[in-house]
C-alpha cells in the first residue's frame, strides 16, 4: 500500500498557514520525506502526523519550540562554512 500524500495547498489549509510557509517548512526540514514532481511538492502523511505530534507536545510544554537549529538547517552561509572546518 502506498503512503498517503498531500499537496502544499492541502497542508497549508490543514495547518491554517500560507503555502509559502509550508514551502519554507519543507526547506527547513520539517517534512523530510517531501518530494517535488515537475512543478509541485508532495508531503507524506507520516511527516504531517509527526509534525502534529511535535506541535502538540510543544503546546503541552513537553518539548522546546521548533527551531532551525533542531532541524539542522544553517541560517547563514558563514555558519555553513564554519560547519565544515
């Protein structure tokens, strides 16, 4: 059985966010299994469920807020270069 997948528009509607926000979340690594086909991104259900659980735990105070440091995305080129030294 193939995994369920969603478009950026569907995920944006689910999370009540703009489509650009969802695309940024893809590049930030919040949807690690997302993939692009021609002109559109697809996000697997497993990634959506994982993010929902993380957000619920964050709201309950069980974990710190999500940040770029947690996803491994470097915020600047300088940080990228220094990471290789």
